[in-house]
């Protein structure tokens, strides 16, 4: 019976992902020449900001402006920006962070007020856009009639913690979110995105309240699409892995800090996490345990379902094969991280990011 349960929990995300992969597509090039404001919040981004801006300035078939918010940087970010001579770039200085706001949401809200064009692209400083990226994103907004859309860049992973955990983003997205329902329903529960890369219509952004509607959030990848859907506006997802890439973290400490920062607004909630633990551990970790203590064909097929799904995702999104082969270990590590975040929030601990401490949102 336990082996049958493990097989069911492993097979269901495989089946859903096979359907989702047909729907999760790279947008075509835009036939028009859209006007786009690219908005980049930057706090201590001296390693990233020059290349991030250069990539946007190299965009093709778009009329683009770039606005960068230097959000209280103490490194060379401001000096690097001052040395970029291009009339399409404007640099704003962030003020004192108001109470009740997280740093990124405050910077993005201020950037939106400075934007001149009808399409707003919010992009993190560690994301690198290809020359065709903005045209494809604008095409998606035109063809799909969306108010807000998001794409997941290709995640560059080098250290063991990155390889183990970051490819799970696509596993969770495509294995457990039914895109067919998301595309046909405006339910806030179906809202999802990637905080690294958003595109929005300026009028819809204002109607939804923009980043002001999620001012305390540390996980805009979930909360911004849900704010739009709460306002009756549709949101969508596209595959950005062909035209955007990102090295999100560079070591285990950054992986831990970044993922636990987001956890309590996603999976690590008191009611949700026990359910997610049963679903994820039952489908990914349990089959491996059963093969060790009570081997059976059912346990083997269950393990094979999970690894097959991960190998398909690795091939589609150019992820490390090692991460797919270590699927049970990766899911176990993810659940341990989620439980640590939940316990930290329950004990009154604070999440930290970019030198700022925040009370976890539960």
C-alpha cells in the first residue's frame, strides 16, 4: 500500500508536467516596435549592474528606456552607473526605506512612477537579457492580452547547493501548477511568477496597486501576480530560459538566505507545509527509502517517475543532469529548508536580505 501511494505521488507531477510543457512556451518576436521601460532595483550590485545595463541597451526592435534605482548602495554601484554614457539610461537615488516596506518593493514602486512607457519590465540586476528578450516579452503581452506576465530565466548553477536546489524551481512550477487552469481562471490561488523578471501594462499595474499592494512582501514572484488577480486582472507565464539567464546565488550561504527569505510566503506556512511535506516526500523521498529497506517494482517505478521528470526538465531548460539524478536528496534538502524557515518565523526570527532584516510574512 505504501509503495502504491509513493507511485501515485510520483506519477501525478510527471503527468501534469508533460501537459504543462506543451503550454509553457517561448514567445515569438513582436511584429511592432514596442516602447518599454526597463526598471532595475539595485542595492550593492557593483558586480552585476554594468553588464545588466549593457544587455538591455543591446536590445533589438524595441524603443527602450532604462531606469535604475540605486537603493542605498555602499559599494561602487553609483560610480559604475555614472560612467555609462547613454541617453536611454536614467539613475534615481533611493531614499530612506519607509516602515512597513521591503527594500525591493519600495524601489520597484518608485521606479514605476518614473517610467515613461506603457510596458514596464522589472528585472533584477543579476539577470542577463538577450537582444531579443524584450521584443518576445512584448509579443506575449500583445498576443495573450495579459496584464502581467513573468518568465523564469535559465538558472546558472555552479556550486553543489545551487545544483541540488535551484533546478527544483521548474519541478515545482510545472509538476504542481496546472497551467491550463491558470490560463482560463483569474483565481489568485493560481497566480505564480518569477521575481527576477516581470512585464506589466502600466495601466493595469496602477489598477492593481503595483508593488504598493505587496509592500511588505519578500517573495514578489508569488505575491505580485496574486495582487493583480485579486484586482480581477489576468497574469501569465512564458518560458524565458532561451533569452534570459541568471546566476542567483554563488554559495551555500546565499542559497540558504535567499530561499528561506521567500519560504514563509510560499510553501512554509503552518497549514500548508505539512501537506507539501507529504506530497513531496511521498513522491520523491519515500521511493528511495523503500528501495533501501523494502525493494519492490512499485518503489522502483515511483523513483523512476521522479527522475524521468527531472531529466526531461534538465534537457528542456539546460539544467545539470546531476541535479536530476539526486532528485530525492534535493527534495529532502528543500523540505528541510522550508521547515527551518517556518520554525524561524514561529520563534520570531527575522529574514535577512541585502543587509536588511525583515519579519517573516506568514
